[in-house]
């Protein structure tokens, strides 16, 4: 069951990254994306992935002796 939990988390991260790519490529205005029934959930996951990526970046920048990382 622990493997199933990690599998769901991994799928969520991949889904979030895919939505971030869709936003980056400006495909979010496409009709197929606007009409997607699971879009609100996918966008919430993408916002969460982006939030934790920013926290990780900030953590790495605050560490002494670690080269600064810019995203």
C-alpha cells in the first residue's frame, strides 16, 4: 500500500508539471483545455507543485556554501 501512495504522489507531480508546461506554452486558452472536466484539479496540483518548487529554490539559496540557483 505504501507503493501505491508513492505512485499516486508521483503521478500528481507529473500531472502538475504537465500543467505547468501547458501554461508555459500558452495552451491554457485552447478550447480542449478550457473544456476539460478535471482541469480545476490539475491546476490546483500544478499550483502546489510550483509552490513547493519555489520553497525548495529558496531553501537552496539560503544554504551557505551552495551556489545560488535561479529559476
